[in-house]
C-alpha cells in the first residue's frame, strides 16, 4: 500500500501543479487511474503574505503547522509544501510537525548532484532568492550558486506575485526570465533552479538558456517515490 501524502499548499497554481504531477507520474508505476491517497489543505496565501514581507518565520511556520495537523488528522503519513518561500520556515515546522516532511531544496540539490551540475542559478521570489533556503542546502552538497541582480530580483518578484500566482502567463515575462537566465549562464552557471513553484508554468525547457531544475515537479516525483517505499 502506498503511503498517504499530505500537501500543505500556499499558492493555488503551485499546489495544483504539484498535485497533478503526482497523479500523472503515478500512472506509470501504479497503473491506470491509480495514485497514492492525497490530502491537501490550502490556507489562503493572503495569510502568508504579511509574514513574507516582514520575514516573520515563526508566523509562517504556524500557518504551515496548522495545515500539517489537518492533513495528518486526515491520515497523511508525511507532508510536502510546494512553495519554496515557505521553506524559509522549514526547520521550525519540521521540529514541531506531527508527521515527517520532504524538503524541496534537498530534492533539487539531489537532482543537481545526480546530473553533475556545479553552479546553479536560483530563481524565485525576492524573499527566497535573498534568503538561506537554497544556500544552506547547496553548501551541504558542495554546489555553488548565483542569484540575479537587485533590479532583476524585484522584477521577478513582481511577475510572480502579480502574474504567475494568478494564472497569468505573459510572453514578455517569459522572455524576461530567459534574459535573466542567459546572464546567469554567462556568469558561469551550468543550470538554473526554478525555485518558485509557479515559474515552471512560464519557462519552456526547449528554449531555456540553461538546463532547468523544476522544483515543483521534482518535489512531486520525490513525494511519489517516498510514498511507494
């Protein structure tokens, strides 16, 4: 029997992509119409946003733990959060959670190492890019990393919160991401991690200047693998 997966959601688009990926990937290994049992709890992103602005990690952790208790009560045996920015509070959540968690940055680092990447460009919200979620994990895996410039971080943050989380995909924004990724490539990066769970909705691997590490789908595949152990 597959383990019951709990999804602690933040943005609708990222959580939906993660859920859908688990179900589609499960078809290959579990058979037609089959996937692990999944329970999702989605507290509105509006409750998270003030704490993202102020970097108030205990409050972010509190919301995540509220969801964790709900999915655990429904029978989930472990949890994932398909939101990279929420992982700023991951350590606080993990120590008080009623069930174990998978860490999205660990999943990305493992994939980067498997593919022999050495220097990773990190794209995400401003809070994620300027925070310690990926540096802490990448240091452990001996991976170097780069983030975009101040101006680029501001514009990427605006695209994420004004467009992507609302399901708005604009060609100009897609091309802007490619420009930023090209600069990361010129700066020595050999891969880029899409460390906002909505960025995979706008990046096209076929014309992306660097190989991309899709944090959303990688987390979904890792959750499926963990459920089937």
